[in-house]
C-alpha cells in the first residue's frame, strides 16, 4: 500500500458509543494531522503530531482523543459525540512539521462520520 | 474576518473555456500558498504551490499578489475532468496552522 490510508471510510455511531478512526501512512513522513471538514466550512485543524509527540491541539473538545503510537499510525478515539460532530475527518501527513510549508500535505481519503 | 476567503461559486463553464478563481488572505505575514483540488466525496489533493513570481503547470497558472493579498488560479482550455472544488490554502510559515478556504466549485459542461 502507498500513501495515506484511513479506516473506516464511513461510520455511523450513537451519541453514547465509543469508536476509533485509524490512519496509516506509508510515505516515511514524520508529521501527521487530523482535520475536520464540515459542510460549507473550511477544513479545521484538530491535532498535529511530530515524531509521535503531540505538538498542537487546536482547542478540540475532550470527546476527541488522539493517539500516535508511532510515526506511521494515528488514531482518533471518539466518545459521547454530538450530532454536530458529524463531518468528514481527514488524516494528513508531511515529511516534517516544517515541510507542509514547502510540499503541502498528503491527505487520506477520510472517514465520513455521522452521529445519530 | 476570515483568514482565507474564496468565492464559493459555482462556476459553470463550457469545455475549452478559460476560468479564473481568486482567493484573498488576511494575514500579511503569510508565506506559503497552495491550490488543492477536491473531487466530490474525496480527499483534497495538492494541485500546485504558488510561488512569488507566479508559476505554470500545463493548463494551470497560479499567481500571487502580495500587495493586494490574493492568489489566483487560471485554468485554460477547461476539460470535463477539471470539474471539482478548488481550495485555497495559506500558511504563515511560523507554525503548523494552515488556513483553508471553503473552496470554489467548478463544473465544466460539455
């Protein structure tokens, strides 16, 4: 496999459920990101990891909990979500946290989340 | 004021037409600029970076106007496959925060 892969592609969950989104990159990149894309809104940066260390948390509610066990894998653990959390969640990677400024990101295909 | 603003469109143009999109940014310290393309229900993909002197990649030309704080994307000889949403992305070069526009929707009509 190449690039950035995300699973699942689609997820429907109830407000009391706990689920996790998974992201894996096969590019040898050192930085990984979670973005949220809601309808009619720009992409919102949620979390940034550099070499498995969280370097940015963009005031994201605690019902979203990221985990980065190594530089190739990134998870987003979800619990007690609200219907307004329904969105496309995109994972991205870059060679390093300074590199997106030169090369941009490589995005995964996203997980379309619906909270009911 | 939004960090990045784009006309959402939609732009509906015939095949072969030339179309241009503008994107304005609010932070004069912005250093890195990109155009991404996002197809329906797919992830954004890097189309091209925007350099200070302007740059061209085939039918696509990107320009930067620092004085007026906008970037532009020109598409010549539009193809049906150019139909997508085009996202403007800006970074201040001081951190990890990239600011995305809401995108401009383009439909190329046969």
